[in-house]
């Protein structure tokens, strides 16, 4: 009996597998797509080579003065020369190690929180949150324990931006959670207060409240009582962003099924323990992306303190571009600023995506 | 086993949840009221003690300063109250143009993010990741100081056929104004539109009755072009054009779009479009594939699937975050103050505040305006959500 | 209910305390002495008037007024803290008590003196509004500015004068309003506007900040009176007198030939009774002002007399090279005139 022998398989058509196949499927699958691809390629061709040319190939990297900016492209000499001012503002030169040390301590101190294997995250984190601000205040401001005082009016540059952002985040998150709980509360008076607060702060632009804090707040306070300008700005940033955090957290609270509340109550937990042990951990996990987005917004919003004359990162760059010795450097300055802001914001968003994946426990409804 | 103390006997008030709730609320309200009163009292005392004028009487005083851009008639002898309207309209102008541009760009981006074309997808992703991670204020500065600032002056403007000019004073273009033929032209246009409506009704009725299609679109287009066109031939152009001309300092005449407006609109539209793009993408992705397939199996054509099935469902997801982006854009328009565009904040909470010295009144008015805008949009949103929710269940 | 009542009682007590604190009028001098420095509102960057040098130190004629006040009160001109303020912020900052003195090239007008609850203590610089234009426009008089685009700083008297001037001449103009002088200067340079208008002294200061100062010219017309001086809050006469007499002391010192080099010597051996009274060798004029006896000596020694301050910051000793003109002493053809110490 003859066994039937199958012929060997024909190889797939050359145009549907391999690099060619990929190209055809993804770039040239029809006349319209081909047109789009060509258009896209043209766009890339128009943007990318000139950009690289300007930023790297034709750029000046070395020198000290405006006269060293002789080539066609960007003049990074400007950024290099003013780098110290961009980072530290008017912080005294010989004291800048204190800022570096504070940043280093923050990074080293917070590092264990990002190590998955570390067990006592909660306890360690709380201790860190209690100790670090005092340490940072001592290092940055000083005035006691052997460090000379550097008043906040001399703070500036990226350092000031980071300080405002860090304080803003640390203050806005707890306040925002409380506000969200208040908005979901059964107590009508509390609810009304929280709703009013949240809607007010979400309704007005940040620069009007910053402006108010800078010129009007002292009118509201008893005579002789004065708050530091930076402190006032931070307070406003905290209150403003807390309202946004509150709305994000409220979304998480609403997504927790009623059964969870009832189960917690059935176990005899009171309000705060029910919230703290059962509801909030689940709700916060759900809204991590929203919270991180708010943090990114907060980080970007710190640039608005320019309106009240604080020398944050953006303002120090803007001021430097107005220096007659470095005229015509706006593009370089703003591009540098954009890159720095972008690295921070993009970094945070990438980290949040990772965190989200790691915390994903499959309880999606 | 020790006898449990009954809740009624010890610490009677604090262990009764209802009483506790009451106390808690009363204390909270009292604290807020006391705090508010404290602030109010301080302010009152401070104002009185320092002899600062208060009240809203200043709104009727003559302003006495000029404004770069005013959509309503304004001269220096007008009152501060009129300055308020000028500022408000300038704010709304930025918001409206910005919202339109951002929406168009955002929808294109959102669709591009889902394109089957790899290159287009990557380009859209790159755009979104770049622009949403840079502070809007920085983008405004970039446009104003780095893009428009270095443009040539009015005498060396880049021009398009000597009609449209681009320079560091902004964009100048011919401005239409009504001529004698304007009335007849509008009448003709109206007549054409009425005919179009009648025609499409008739076509629909015929289709329902006989199943025959009538080329409604093309015939409507012909009507709209032909009737007013005939009118132009008869009576002449409905508008006169005032063409910009170079004078000693500036290009005069025509419409001028000031560079401050261009910068802020460009920056805000580009920034907000990145967010809208993401919103649109997630909205379209939220419509399950089964819907598309079901629609296709009913025999709907591709365009009809999108128009009748996918988009209505996607909009339900898109619209709420979209409105909040619109609100953000409106609030961000206050950044105009940083480059001297005469918006609400820069004009009213800035110049007027300083000329009159009445910080509390001007700030209160400014904040109330923004609050009113966002609250009314919130209310509309809630109404919309309620309607959608009914459809859903 | 008891708890509730006691809670309410505590709350109302707290708020009453706050209210009491607010109603009590705190004398500025006492507050200044208690905190140990004068908080002074200055401009956010105007060469010659108030600006920050590369070391972060404040310099300028407005800054020197603050330093003189500190010298009079504390005997130490360095006991000053500065708040850089934009034109918009300045009045509220003073009204609200954020600063003790506002010395920020501010024009003395009736409404600012009255309705805003402020008091001008004198005139440090008699100024007038002028125009700065690019030479290439070929303009030689402000009368030729019809149709021009003009850069101004928001919230200033110049904004009002400008519109008055153009209206009076039946000219049209386009105003571009910025918050800071840096931005206006930059816009003039980029060609966003044809003309920059401001007080003439400021124009000279702005001009040296431009990349090519020689391409720009200040037009001859002066279209307004701009007496610039320091301000304090209304309602504290004691502090008002101190700031006012600090300036008068500097003017008197110049008139009497007392300067930072010879002041100590003259204080010891003053023959002229006017000088003796001024420098505290005779009479108790410092005490009347609640200041130390040697207050003028400290001002002149540490800061200088008016003439020295002028020349050092904006006159021949500076880059601005502004003539004394109106700001010369009354007996030298100007209008600077101080009442005598007696």
C-alpha cells in the first residue's frame, strides 16, 4: 500500500513574513497607508536631522563668553556658564554642598522604599517622612547646629522647584485623602464643607491664588504677623493640588464595592480603621495613575511661581536670557528647561506605569 | 466575665455615634466660621486702620490707560467696569480658539495613536509624550520669545502676495467689512439653505418610500454655491476688504492678530491636544470589538459603523474628561499674564488692581468669574452624565 | 452638652484673642526694632535704582534709602532685608505690612497718597516721563510717534500719562503692557515695539541693559512730572517721621558739606551750629524722633549724603551718568530742598 506523502509546505510568500512582511503589514498595506507613511517619513526628515544638527553637530560646547558662540547651531556654552545659577539660584557658592547633600540623602533615604524585597516599608517610610524634612530644613536653611542661615529669598533654580514640588506632594496627598473622605462622608455639614473647598480650588486658576498669597494674604492676617513668601506659595500649591487629589481619590472610593464596607463593619471596625485598613488601601491602589498624573501636574505647576517673583528653575533661566551679555540665547535656555522638566515628568510617569503593573492583583471588575 | 458597661452609662455623649456625629459637625462648622470671621475681622481692621478705600465704586471711574486688544469698543475714557468686559472677552477669545484647535489636533492624534500604520502610531506617541510633559508656561515662553520674537520687523515682513503679513508684530490680514451687496447676499444664502433643507426632506421621504437614493450632498453643494454666486455676479461683492499697508511704524489696516495671542493659543492648543489625544484613544478603545463586528454583520458600511455605532459609544467615555481638559485650557489661559496678553488676570487683576489699589475687590471679581465658568461647565457635565447614564441602563 | 459648650467657649475665646491682636495698633518702629531689621520693598531689577549684583547684593539709590533708614534706627546700614516687588505687587505689599518701607521708584500722586492708605515721605528723585527709541527709526521728537507701538510696564503712572499725551496730540498708538522692565526692554530690542516709555531715569537704566545701547536714543520731550520717593503706611506718624527725616538728613548733610569722609571729624568738632544740631552734638533732635543721638552720623558715615549717593549710583560715578539737573540742591539750581534740623 502506498502511503500518501505530503509535499513539503510551500514557504510563505516573501512579502508576508520577515522584515518585508512587517513593512507591508505595518506601513504599506494600502494606498492610503502608503501615503501616510510617506508623509510621516517626510515629517521626520524635516524635523529630526535639522534638530540633531542644531543641538549636537553644529553646536558650541566649549567656551566662556558670548563670543565663543560662533557656529550655526545651539550654543550650550550659555547653559554651561549659568549652570550653577540654574541649579541653585542665589544660594551662596560655598554652601552649595548642603543642597547636594540634601538631595543625596533624599535619594539614599528613599531608595529602600523602591526595593521590592524590603519588608518594613510602612514603618520605614513613616520614619523617613518624619525625620527627613527636619534634616532637609537644617541642611537647606540652617541657622543652627553649626550651619549658617541661608534665607529662603536666596533659594532658587532647580533646587527651589524641587523643594516646592516635594513639599507640595507631601502636603497635598494626606490633605487630599481627608477631603475625599469628607466628600464621601455621611455627615452633611462635613460633606458641604469639603465639596465647597474642593470646588473652589478646582475652579480658580493657580496663578490667581498664588498672586493672592503674594500680595493679599497679609491683609487677612493680624497686623505684624507675616509668613515667608515661599511658605505662602507652598501653602497655596498644597491647597490647590489637594483639591485635585481629592477628586482622584474620590473616584477610587466610589469604585470599591459596598460589600467591602459592610464586611469591614461586620467585623466591628470603626470608621477610621475601616477606611485605613480595608477601603483606602484598595482605593488608593486603583487610582495610582490619577495620583501620579496630579503629581506631574503639580511639578509642572511649580513653574507658575514665576508670577510672584520666586526664582524657580524656569525663572532663573528666563532671567539669564535677559542678560545683555548673553542676548539671543532664549532658544537654548528654553530647550534646556524643557528637557529637564521633561526628564522629571516622563520619569515619574514611567515609574507609575511600572508600579501599576506590579500592584496589579487581577481584581479588575 | 466582667459585665460590659452599657453604652448608656459612661461617656454617654461620646460613645453614642449619633451624638458624636453631631458634635463633630458642629465643631467643624464652628471652626470654619470662626476662622472665616477671624480673617474677615482682620481684613476689616487692617483696611480701616490703614485708611484703604474699599467697595466697588471704582468700577465707574475712568480707566485712563490703553489696551492692546479689545473686542468691544474701548477708549481711555471708558470705565474700569468696561475694562473688566474687555479682559473677560479676551480670555474667552483665547479659550474658544484654543479649544477648537486643541480638539481638532487632539482627535487627529487620538486616531493616529490607533492607526494601523506603525510610523504614524509612533509619531503620535512621540508628540503626546513630549508635549504633555513640558509645563505650559514654558511652552508659552518658547513660542513668544524663541519663535515669534526673532521674526523680522514690520518692514521686512514675510508676506503672502502682499495680503497677509507675518512679522514680530503678529499676523496682519485683510479684513472684510459689509458693502451694499451684503444684504442681498445674505438673503440669497438664506434662500439657498432653506432650499437645501427642503430638498433633503424630500429626498429622505422618497428614499423611505421607494428606496431610491438621491445625491443630496452634491445637489445641496450646487445650490449653496450657485444662488449666492449669482447674487455676487448681479450686485457685486458683499464685502469690502481693507488690506494691510506698511506705514511709518506699523502695518496698518486689516485684521491684526497680536503675537501674544498667537503664542498663547499655539502653546495651549498644542499642550492640551496631547491630553485630548489620550482621551480620544482610550475612548475609542473602550468600545469593544464585538460592537464593530456586530454592526458590520448587520450590513453597515465602514463609515456607517463609525458614525452610528462606535463614535456615539466612544463619546460617552470621551466627553467627561474632554470637558475637564477644556476647563483646564480656560484656566491656563490666565498664564497670558506672563507675556502681556491683556486677559482677565493681566488686565483686571493686574493693571486695574494696581491703578486703584483695591486688591481684595479686583481679586474677588476675577476669581468669581473663573469660578462661575467652571461651575457652570461642571453643572452641564453632570446633566450630560445623568442623561448618558439613563441611556446605558 | 457640657463638652459642646466648653468647646464653643474655647473657640470663641480663640477668635476673640485673634481679633484683639488685630485691633491693637502695633507701632512700626517697635516691630522693626524687635525683629532687628527693616523690611524694604524694592524694584526687581533697575540698574542705578535697585538691582542685584553678581554676588546677590542689592545696590542702587532706592536701596541706599533703605540702608539709611536702617543706619538711623540700628546704627547699622546692613540690617535691611529686601523684598523685590513688581509694580503690580508693590502697594498691596506695603498696605498689608509685608514691607515696612517701599522704596521703589514710585511716583507721588494724590490718589496713592490718600485712597490707598499710603504716605509719601519725600522725593528722592525728581523725574519725568520720556521715550526711548531705536535710532534707525529716524525719530527726533515725541510728536512724530503717531501710530507707534509702545512698550510700557503694567500698573504705573506712565501707562496713564502715555494715553493722556497721545490723546492730547490726537495721535494713535498701540500699548503693549508687561509686568517687568526686563520684558519691555527685551521687546524693544526684538522690535515688538517701536518705543519704550517710562520715567527718564529708568530709560537711561534700561538703555545700558540693551545689547547695543548706542543704537537707542532718549527723546527730548518730558511729558509728565514724576516725583519718585519712598512710602510708608498711613497711621503711624512716628515711623513716617523717621523715614522722612532720614532723607532730609541726607540732603541737609550735603548742603552743609558733611560727607562720609569728614562726618566723624565734624561730629567731634562742629563749629557751625547747623552742623552741630544735625550731627547730634547739640540738642536732642534724635531723641525726638525716637532715634539714637548719632543717627545722622551713622547715615552719612555708612551710606553717604544725598550727593554721594546720587553720584555713586546714577550720577558721574556710575554707568548711567545722569546729570543732577532738577535733583541738584536748591542753592545750586535744583529743587532738592530739606527743612532744617532745629
